[in-house]
C-alpha cells in the first residue's frame, strides 16, 4: 500500500469509523508508517483513533510519536486510558512518559496499575534524566546459575512474552547481583542436563546506572552487543539497555551536535515540522546576537588600518577571500575534531599529537591556496600586493585551522560540550584573527606606518 493510499484509508476512518476495519488496517500495516500519517492530523482526530485500539496496538503506535506530540495527546486521554497505555508500553518508554506527567496525574494513574508495574515504574523513575538508569528497561530474562539448560529453556519459554530481548540472558544470584551472561544460541546448543554455572560467560561487560546514557550507547557499539546489562553501585542488576535504544541515543546526540554545530540551540523533543515560529526564533537568535557583537571587533580592526586601506585600495578586494578561507578551514577542523571527540576516536590526551599534524595539514592547504591566489594578486594589485595576499593566505589558513582544532579540546577540558564550537563561532573568531593578520602583514611588507 502506498503512503497516499494509507493516508486516504486513515482519513476514511474519521468519516465513517469502523472499529474492526481500523484494527485490521493497523495490524496489516507498519506501525511506523501509520504513526507518521497520524502525526499529520489534528490531535483530537488522532486521539479518537488511538483510544479505539486495543492496548498492545495503542502502545506500539504511541511509541512512534515525539515527546511533544505524546504530551499533547496525553492531555486528551482520560486517566484510565493513560493507565492502560502505560501498562502496555515498553518499560523504558513508559517511565519517560510517567516522568513528564504532573505529580497530580501521577498520583491518580499509579494506583490503576498492577503492583508489579507500579514498582517497576517507581524504580526506573528514580534515576535522573539523561543517565543510563533512566534509559534502562527491566524487561529482560534473568536465570539462576544452579539451573540446568533444560530448566532454563523452559523458564525462557514461559517468560519470553513481553521481554525486550531473549537473545541474551543474565545470570543472577538471590540478591539480584549479576554473575554472568548467556546467549540463546549457547543455551540451545548445550545438553539439557548441563548446568548454567558451567557454561555461562563470566567476563562481564556492564555499565553503571548513574553513567551518562551516551556511555551505554558507546559500549554497545564498541563491543557489538544486542543488549548491555545495567548495574548499580553494588553490582545489582537493575535492567538492560538494548541496541535499538542505543541507536536512538546516538541519533539524538548526533542531531543535537548538528544543531549546535550550525550555531543553534538544540531542538529537543520537537521536530522541525512541529516547531513553532517562537521556538525557532528562540533557538536561533542567541548565537546570532552574540556573533553580531563579536563581529564588531573586525570592524574596529578595519578602522585602525584605515590609512593603509586608503593607500592600497586593492587590499580590500582580497579581504573577503582571505577571511572566508580562514573561517572555512577552521570550520573543517572543528567539524572533524567535534565528531572524533564525540565518537571516542580522539581523547583529551591526543591534543598535542593532533595539533602537530593539523599544523602541517594547514600549512599544505594554505600553500596550495596561496599559489592559487598569487596570480590574481598580481593581476589586481601588482607583485607587492600578490606577496602580501599569498603570505596572508598561508598564515590565515593555519590560524583558522588551529582555532578550529583547539577550541573543541578546550571546551572538553572545561567539561563543556565540544559541539558548542559551532561553525558560526569558529568563523567569527577566524575572521577577526584573519583581518588582524592580513593588515599587519600588509603594513610590514609595504612599509606603511602602524
């Protein structure tokens, strides 16, 4: 079914609602596609369709909406509908929703849930947002070391429904301390009478619940895991982080870095499509206003060298070319450094080695660009101007590259997000430095007074 056909069928349900046809459509089509179409509709229309679904389908569709869209819809749900939604959703997703509800609503819907679900929500909700504990789910299979393979298989069969994954099992003791792990493949390829304690893997890879969630995503990527056990300070297993959750974290963090790299504040929990004019203004205005004042320093430099400019007007022709080259080189360096720091490809200890390599790369880039601009300098201003422009190009590109490379490291050193070293910020700093270098070199080489 094409997207146009799916859209038409969903719209038809609003006109002549049929519960059986609607449920059949939801079960036959991909939930992500249906959710995407629903997000184009008015909230009251979406609410009408969602609450008519059984719990499982309702929870699956609801999980595809953004946080902002979820909150809008939840305002239309009755407390009973909120409770059945939370009961059916994945453990980690329902905790996120629960944490965004007001304390008044929380107190009303929590008693409507089963005691086990209440305890699970309260335990996971205790972890601070952005930590691994807040990302974890308690829907995992835990078995005991004294079990036989046959007993463990029977246990997995009886508990598999509703689990995030059964491909990795976790062996715990009576105090819920993590002792080892075992894959489903290893479980199925061993004899039924073999003991779990004899075949389990005791070389554990785990993450602390208090760690930032990006740590879990990085570990899952590094060790190629389907799921990562989450422990507290006492080695007690409190949940797991699955690979799909890690991918979501990576996407969110990458998106945030892209936004910051472009000189905007991060758009969290809202898509560009749904963002209001006010939101977009508030996200973009701060950096632009700061950079307006920062760029005034470049104007002060031009005023300082006013006599030089009046004597050699040709210098002005090359000013945009030179400062843009420095800013572009700096933006390139910053982009590479920010991404490398974010993925763990570079660490703080690598800054000196990286600085040396970046200098030689910048020197080669500046030299190549100087050769390219030399002929234009001769044509527009003569040999002396060409020499000034060529030397300035080399030094400005080196300066821009050094700024772009060092600033992310400096921000990381002070526990700030290196992505804050955005392209507009790098460009503004490089512009100021470039203007100073250009006219200083011009004064020295052309024999002008300061």
